[in-house]
């Protein structure tokens, strides 16, 4: 089927709460634009953006990027001697497969930013409708290469020497997660959207002296208008 020549989907404004995994000086809550639409071959899926390249299976092969906001300024004791971590710039290939038994998202990225690491995201989402409310339970996992984990959660020998914090050079990580996306029709073409997620951190991340936690919770609430 040829892609639509006009915008189809939701645009709005929301509030995102996504605490940095590491101890940091960054704010965890901020207002963000909300976009979940298709416009021809171009698409936006909340934090993932891209272009559909060629049909593949139940979907398309896509050129993708993602806004993660994983940069931060470390804030443990001795933080003045630790370097700021700049947000990743992931670019790669992916696909959304809308199958008869649910949707599967698979995206593989290379961080062309400071870490130079690799990222892979795998998500399965089902759909249940309850009146005017649609529920999308999700489960999946994030793979982060050792280069990515070392940059964001490691402590280099130079930083250790300046701060007194133990040097830490972690391996790669696989972080499983579960979530729920809720879409509720308010009136006409106006919708209230919410997305909640809990991530269980791999031991290579949680054992970092910059982290000190085993789980991470995030949430999004947005009001949007649906274009049809």
C-alpha cells in the first residue's frame, strides 16, 4: 500500500519524567512536544523518528534515529572532578512489524556522538480496547555495547585519580523492561496519552559507582490532536 500523502496521527504537548539512571545534576521532568504520526514515508513515534525505505514483512525497513536524553553531569561526591556525559546521537536501521498477534519494534543504532557505542532496542506491544480507551502493554529489552556503557556509567583512570572514586570499566549491558501505553479519547479528535515504563538495569550498569540502583522508572503524559 502506498504511504499516505498527508499527515495521519497525533501531535500535541506533554510532560516527560525520565530520571537519569546515574546520580546527576539534571532535572528529570520537562515539557516536550508530542508526536506520533506518519506523513508519507516520514514518521514520528514519540522518541523515535525516521523514514520508511522499502517494504519488509508486515512493515518496512526504516532509517531511524532516537532522542534518548541520556546526557548528564555526574553528581556523586567529588563530582567536580568528573566529566560531563553528552547525550548520544543514535542513527541506524529498524522496522515496525504490525503482525496479527501484536506489534514488534526492532531498531539497531550506532551512537555517532561521544560514546561511539552500539544500541539495539526490541519491543513487543499488544493492544486491548476498553470502550474509548486503548491499552498497549509492552515488553522488551535494550542492548548497550561496552563502549556505550563505559562512556555513560564508567569511571576512567583519569577521573578516578582526580576524584578519589574507584575506576570502573564495565562490559556491555542488556536491560529488560515492561511498560504500558494508554490512549484515551477525550472529545472529537482530542486524546490523552500516557506511557509508563520500568527498566531493570544490567549489573554492569547498576554496579557503577555513578549509578547505585537496580531499576529505573519513566513516564509521559500528553494531550494531543489527531489528524486523519
